[in-house]
C-alpha cells in the first residue's frame, strides 16, 4: 500500500500512539512511512531510537511481517528482531538538577517525569506522572529536613530511575513536615519486586544523617551530587 501510494506521489503517515511505541518502530520504519505522529513527550525518545535503527534491516523485517499469517507470528518476529536493551543505572547525571526554580510540587514532579521521557527512560511520561500522583494522594511524601521523596512502582517506566532536583528556593509540599528544598523522585519498574522498598529505605536512613544531608545541600553541581550518592548508596 505504501509503495503504491508513493508511486502515485502520495504522502503516507500514521497518526496515533502506535507511532510512539518503541516495539513497533522498526516495523513502521521498514514500511516506508513518511511521518509518525505522536504526543510531544514521546518525540525525543523516538528520535533517539530511530537513529539507532538500520533502514535496510527494517525493510527486511517489514517484508517478513507481510508474510506472517497471524498477529502472534508478527510479535514473535519483532521479539527476535529487537535487541535486548542495556540496563541503565538508577543514578545518572542526566536526571540530576541543581538550582531549579519551581513554584510548587506540581511543577517539580511534572518536570522530573518529563525529563525521563526526554532521556528515553519512559515512553509514557504523562501516565508515569499520574502514577506518582496516585501515590502522593495516599500520603504526602515530604519526609522532613527539607526533603521530599515522591515515588512510584509503575508499568510506565522503561528504566528504573532516581531523579533529583535541588531547588533555588523552598516550596510548599503540602506536608506537615515543612517546606521542601530537595526532591528525590523514585520511579521503579512494576517488575522490581521489593527493590523499591529497599531503595526507599536506604535513602530514608541516609537522610537522617545530618552530615549526609549537609553534603547534598552543599554540593556545587549535579556531578558532585552524583558522586556523593554513588559513594554512599548501594543498589
């Protein structure tokens, strides 16, 4: 169909969330579509994946898919084609920010979830943010000492991550524990088992230590925060 459309000088695109699903991108590229339309938060991760795909291999994948007799056969073909992705570390420089200027907790959580989308750690930043808020509505995640630890165990996270934002000025976290100057967001995969509890507990124990907190607040830049956490925490 796409080939015929191109022969007649017609443009072919696909509109909808399918275009942002990483599993199907090799097939869509192989079909020769001119454009993929999707929600804006998914675009950076999709662009990153497309740059890594071999167009000739994708065309061969599409040819084989056209010969499949069932959806199950196509899924098996995609599974065999898609290389296993390297696991990214929980802590990474790309997810640490200093002197961020937020007016409220909504802006902080939205920013950190959006950043995970930009860096390809989630393809569904809106859904991930909703999961964070569902947990936040149960009980606020301000833990005192000027720190909040919003967290979720979500099907929408592709690479479990710890995101950190140290703020330029304190914000109201709607918590009896007072205002917040440091946000440490945990977004762990639904298949992590009890690992989310271990990560949260280890962070909470460290934050009770005054020297550790002071080091976090005094760190000059994102790299200094990363180095401190990698030294003090074990995951």
